[in-house]
């Protein structure tokens, strides 16, 4: 029997179809694997919240905006506290700390207002309720008690804003916020050191207030209630 000649084109058609089917299956697998990934919050490379603003300096996240507001709020009350300390403080170290507050925020407030203007962010014009309570606390005290309240309240304030500054610096994708965070980090650290150098920071009261969310350091404990000193307390002048 004479063998049947092969059908021309059947092998070509079958091979091409197989290749097309394989490519389609591969593409479908890629789309299927990427779809749930990009749909998960926080997993996509460009995942940004609804509060993120697009600017020419990079995305401006909700945290970036909160950072700008917190820096501005600090600049609305800390210089007033610093000027007061330069007249009411009973020691050179307290008066020096007051000068650091005034000079540091003179520079930083100018920087944050400039950045906010370029980023089209509205900043507050008056201190918040917490800041007003702190100023009222300082207005009420005199003498050595004033030194303690000033150093403790302002040190507490630095401790509250510092994590916001650090988190903004670590996560921001905005070049203006990054530069401002660098300046804010240096300024807050300088203020912390100047306040601790007074030797008047009540670390026990500050720890209690940070734990309870209080806005005003409590009264100094009586001798019978005095707690053991913390493990580390910087001596005056360091």
C-alpha cells in the first residue's frame, strides 16, 4: 500500500496554535497573580492613601501633612515659653534653654511656612488646646517650681513631637518634607539636650504624663512618696 502523503500546514497550524495557547496561559497566570497583589492595601509599590496629595516635589502623604502641622504648632507656643524662661528662669541653664527654644523655632517656623506655601498646605495660626494649657501652667508658677515646670513641660513636648518627625523622615517621598524633617530632627534634639542640661526635668512626672496622656506634669511627690531615681539621668551641663 502506498503511504498517505502528509497534510501540508497541519503541523504548522498545530505548532502555532500550541505556542499561542501557551503564551495566553502565561499572560493569564501573570495577570491573575498580580491582580490580588495590587488590590491589597499597602502592598503595591505605589500604594498611597486617599489623603495623599500629588505635588511637584513628590507625593505628600497624610503623615507628611500632620508633620507640617505639628512643626507649625510647636513654633506657635515654644518661642513664647522660651522668652518667658529668659526672664522667669532662676538659673542660667534655664535661661539658656529658653534661648535655644526661641532661636531654634525662629529658623524652623520660617522653614515650615515656606514649605507649606510651596506644597499648598494650610497651617494653623494659633496654638492648640494642649499648648495653651502648657502656657497657662507656666504662667501660674514662680521660682524653682517654675524651673521644674518649664523644663518638664517642654521636655515632654519634645518627646511627643520627636516620633512624628522621625516617622515622617523615614517614610516621606516628598523632597521638601525630607529636608524639613532633617532640620526638625536637629532642632528637637538640640532642645532636648538644652532642657536636660538644666537638671530640672522631672523624669518621673514626665513618664507618668506620657503614660496617661496628661497635658500637665503633676505635683512633685512628698519626701515619703519619693520614688527611686531612674536608671539614667543626665547630670546638669550634659
